[in-house]
C-alpha cells in the first residue's frame, strides 16, 4: 500500500501574515492509500474532459514508474551480490516478512518505486546552537552524537531528513570576551564558530546545515518574526524589575530567586536586582495552553521525568519575559527601536525556524517544520518546552513534535564546570577517539551516556570495558570467527542451499530471534533509547556465539556427511550477524560500512532499514572475506593518556627519585669532624634563611655562602 504525505507550503510573503501562518498551521500530514484517495478525490470533483486528461497523466505516470523500475532493476543486477539479494527480496516476499506494527509503520513511507522526495516522511532533528564563548567539550559532542544517531537512523529508514546544528553568537559575554582580546565580536564569533563546525565534522556529525545567529538569513528573519509579534501585541514595551543572573543573562521571579538564595543556580554568583525598560513577550497569555501541552501530550517532553519540574514552574505562574536588552549592543537590533537588541534566547530559539526559511518566500525547506525532535540537555528544557512553544503559538506556527532533554555528563560525581576545570575537553576527547576509533568512542557515548533522566559519570575504565566487552570480544570476535570459518571451509562463498529455512539446530529459530530483536531496536531508536537499540543487536551477537559453541561447526567440518549442515549453521551465523550490523549502523557508521565491503549487508544504499533487517538477505554464492573489525587496545587514564606509558613514566620518576635519595644518603652518611660538621650546619642554616627571605642562588651573598659550604665539605674529605 502506498502512502502520500500532503504538505501545504506557505504562500509567498516576506513577513509572516495571517493567511500564511494559518496555512503553516495546516502542515499536518495525512496518510492515504494512494490509489483510493486520489481516485475518489478526482472522480468526485473533475469534469469529464479533465478526467480524461488526468487518466492519461495517470497512465503516463504508471509507464514512467514501470520504466524506472526496469532501469533500477537493470542497474542493480550489475552486481552479483546485489542481484542475488534482489532474487530473494521481491516485494511479495517482503510483505510476508514484514516485522511488526512499528516496523510496518516505519516502512510505509518507503515503498514508493520512484523514491519521490514529496512522498517521503520529512524529519527535522536539531541540536542546541552552541555558545561561541565556550570551548567545545564532551557535552556538545554528546548531544550532537545523539542527534546524529537519530538522524542516521531516520535516513536509513529512507525518510527525508534535515539535521540542523550551529552556533549562538550574540550577547554580552561574547562582547566582553572580544573586548578583552581587542578584537570585534564578529571576529571572535567567526573564529569559535569555525572551531565548533570543525569539531562536529571531525566527530562524524552528519549535519545538513550549520546555522550561525550572525548569518544574514537568520538576523533578517528574526526581525520579521519579532515585527509580527509587535503587530499582534504579543510583544510590547514595558518596565521590569527583577533578579538577574548575569552569567546566564536570565531573569528570575522573586519566588525562584529566593529558592536559589538569590544566587545563580549555574555559576553560584549572586543575582543582581535590575530595573529595565524592555520589550516583553506575553508569556502569561500562553500559560493555559503550555500547561495543557505539557499535561496532555506525553510524547512532547522526554524523558518523562522532566515534565513535573516544568509543570510545577508553569503552575507557579508565567510572567511575561523581557526579550530585549539595552546593556550591550552585540545582537540583532529591535525592529523600529535600535537602542534595544533582541535578547539572546529569543534570537537563539528562532534558529530552528530561520534555518528552514519560515519567514522567507518559497523556501522549500519549510516542509521540514514542525521539527521532529530538538535534542539538548536538561538545563535548557525550560526555554525549549515552555518559552519556545509559547512563541510558536504566538507566531501561529506548529510546535515541535518532541523536546528531548537528556542528563549531564559528570566527572567523579561532580558537575563539569569551568570553575572546577574538570571538563572532558577536546584534547582529551580526541585522545579517546583516536585510541578507540571514532566508532568505538561513539559506541561508548551512545551506550553509557546520560540519554535519560539520570546523569552519567565519564570514566576511562568504562570506556575500556564497554569497548572490550561489546566491540572486541562480542561483535568483533564473532564476525572474525564466522567469516574465518566461511573462508576456511567454503573458500569464502556462502554455501549452496545453506539458506534452507526448514533447517533448525539446537532449537535456535533465527528468523524469529532476529525479527524480535530488530523490532526492539527500531522501537528503541524511535524512542531515542540508544542503549536499548545497541543491546538488541548485542543479544543477537551473543546468541551467535552460544550457537557456535553448541553446534560446534569445527567438529562438523571434520565429517563429510555434515557438510550441508555445516553450511546451514554458518549461514545462520552470518545472516544473524548481518542483521545485527544493520541495526548498529547509526551508532557505528564507519565500521558497518567497512563490514559491508567484506560481507554484503544490504542490497542498495536506499534499501530501508526495516527491509535490511528481514531474514534472508544473504544468498548462496555470495563472496565474503574475513573480517577484523576492532583491534584490542590498552586502557587510557582519565586524561586520555596511555596507561602503560604513564606507568613507565611513573616507574622512571620513582627510579630517579630513589637513585637521588641514595646519592644524598651517601653524602649524609659521610662523617665529618665535629668542628667541621658544626660549621657546615651553621653555613647551611645561613643559606636556608637567606633563601626563605627571598634571595636566590644568583644573589652574591647566597653564592658566597654556598661556596664557603662547598669548601668546608671539601677540606674535610681531604
Ligand atoms: N546557546 C544555548 C542554546 C541555545 S539553543 C536555542 C546553550 N549553549 S551551550 O553551548 O551552553 O550548550 C548547551 C548544551 O550543550 C546542553 O543543552 C547540552 O546539549 C550540551 N551540554 C553542555 N554540557 C553538558 C554536559 N555536561 N553533559 C551533557 N551535555 C551538556 O545553552
């Protein structure tokens, strides 16, 4: 059954007008079975001539589809392995193999023969835009990795994905840092934004767009959105007095400020009482709607533990929030009142809609709104799950489907902070990813990271443990063992008749095991439960190992009568590993690509994951080669240094210290005459007291005293 997604694009207009936004609100997706929906629509509304024309168009489309189908078939048949896979994976076979409701749903948008982008499901994934006055660290890389894994998973499902990241560049702090360095704020922003961009690239973050709040496309649209809010009265000029957290550039209500002892909950610095004439956003007007959103839509804010924190704050009452500042100039000028600049948070949040040109004419990227998920850590969930939806409501735009606010990476139980200087910074991060490989380290982040409500402790011993257990000893070992047996016993060819579905050994029903685990993994990816997705794959692989132990293929290989069974056992191992690898691809993109070169994992780049994980992809006659995916490595210390080198260095220091001690001891043990010893002591004391008073070896008096001491010692040893 084919499904279509109906998307209403906005009408051409520079500023957002009512009609446009009403249309935007209508960007709801309807799924129709193509044939019936289009037919009934057309027959009921078209005059006969138009009907005829439409019929002709339909026939033409049909012919074009058949042609495309033929073309793609002939391209695909060029590769032996691919051809073998296609022989098995006809649509009719797929139907019977379809996994579960979740998987069927995930496939619905992928079945179009011509792969037309209009019919694909659009997915927008975002990270926060990072402050340019901070250096990138594990927190930034982690959030981006989570979003990346989700984006890759969705791309593997053949969805039309738009993955957005970028930098937040305005505000007082950037202005001050630039002043200190005697450069312009823009120069500072250019420099640091480039660093963030490079870091994301180096960490395989597959973003489609990198927005900067200093981009003209952004500043222009922010102004037009604020202009619209001024017109509707959702933004107004008013006076405000309140408690201000200078570090966070954020106001607190009396209640909230009191709760925090009038100190910043982030930096601990005292809040400042401030009075300002500012432009305000009427947040209070949206209190009920936001409350309703949080209360009734369970999938809007995840993990679900975050909901109560925010709801309580909403129930305390929402005050209007200032959205402009006059105490600095590094920002987007307020339209019509240039002594004000737009507050950084409003400026920053709007990146999600300016990147896709929601206030531009005919920007085809508008189709991505509303975002499928904004990924971030918990400290900014208030802005994303309360203020942002209210702003969107005021703009008459749909709200994002989901805000995921994960926990924090912490170190030795303490929050990472500038003042503690305990960040896992870029240098350390690079050491880990160089040592364990980009995928090896990503796997650790994905499986041990604070994806849920809890914080997660970064520990080098866990990196080693997880890498060693899951990747080296489980995934790596199992693939190398199985591919080696296939090379040894069948010259690297998948044996004839080995895919016989009726053969079962030791009660292992592989087709059903893999079907269940693939469904678990897909459900987990959909829910952003990354560790559950990898666990599903690991369970398959661990079972392969057990299966090998129980069926003993190496014993079968010695018996010519068991040859056919041996082929089937190996096939089942390889096929299960193929499916596990497909599941792991979003987390281990490089390794899985590498694996695909030796063991065909899918029939084409566009084959959706839900089809890839269906049992039976490998075909007899396919050629595979031996794989060694994850090398064993030594453990690093917390700073990413090699423990062995560290131990060797420590041993050297201890040895040096011992030999110095020995030498000193020899000297001390030397016996002087009592008179000389007394003089030596006096002289030594003199040197010490001179040094204590701040004199150095270069001082004449100290030098004289040292000389005298040496003479005394030398005269006595004669
Ligand atoms: N510029 C704002 C976001 C505006 S989005 C419209 C900002 N920037 S930030 O540079 O401070 O990035 C904050 C984000 O970095 C967190 O929400 C999280 O995604 C990530 N992390 C920063 N420290 C972190 C940890 N210790 N642990 C996990 N992620 C954290 O806030």
